[in-house]
């Protein structure tokens, strides 16, 4: 009886492992529609002189590896509305635009661009209240040029520093070293 139980449990375990390791039908369709890995980093400032929209506060140069192609450009956007303050802050409704060109391309060239929407971002404030760590998951959409039909997801995050300055239009200055990682589909 014990032997039959062990065989049955082993069989169920093997079946469960096989079911988990098989790709979902939707992921097969995505892989066939031309999804690519996207990785990059941005060196953003607050306030930015690199505004793509009047409401953008963060921005700067962005460097991207898209499926092995190196793209240079600019990023500009805002974090949305801040909820709560303390050791953790939540931001809702953020939006950022990336304008990308090939190697040596002009940073101001916005023919090939996409926007990523951030429904919720989290900021951890360690004991030093001017240093923080930003983390978010974003959806890719609203593209132009070769990104016109783009979709996908990104994880976005990285450390930043803020310091008060009455000369700044927003009351502070800041620097953010952000990383972008994810998958983008529908790029031409």
C-alpha cells in the first residue's frame, strides 16, 4: 500500500512540474509575434531640461539594448500623484516617454518613441530622507515610428537623491540612475 502511495504521489508531482514548465498558449503567441528583450538605463535629473510634455519633471539621456541593437535617446515624464509620506511612498498614474534613435542618433529625435504607463510606483526612503529607491512595473504603449504597434511590460527602478533648493522651479533638485528591463512586442 505504501509503495502505491509513493508511486501515485510521484506521478502527481511529475504531472504538476510538467504543467508548470509548459508555456502558456498566450506566451507562445507573443513569442511568435516578434517580442524582444529590452534593457537600458537612464541618468535623469529633476527638474529636467529634456521635457517632451509641459507636465514632465524627470528626464535625461537613455541608453537601450533592444534585442542586441543599441539605441540612444531621451526620457521624460512624471511619477503621477504621491499618496502618503514616510518610509514608503506610493505614486499613482505616472507616465514616461522614450524617444530613441540608433547609435549616434540625435537625442532630440522623437520619430521613434514609446510611452510607458506606471499605474503604481513605490519609493522606499531609508533613514537618510534625501536618498530613495524607486521601483515600478509599467506597460508599454502609445508609440510612434518603429514603435507604433509596440506593447509589452517593463520593470523600472533605481536609486535617486533629492535636495532642497529655492532656485529650482519645483523646490528641489534630484538625480536618478534608473534601470529599464522587460519585453517589447510589435517593434518594426
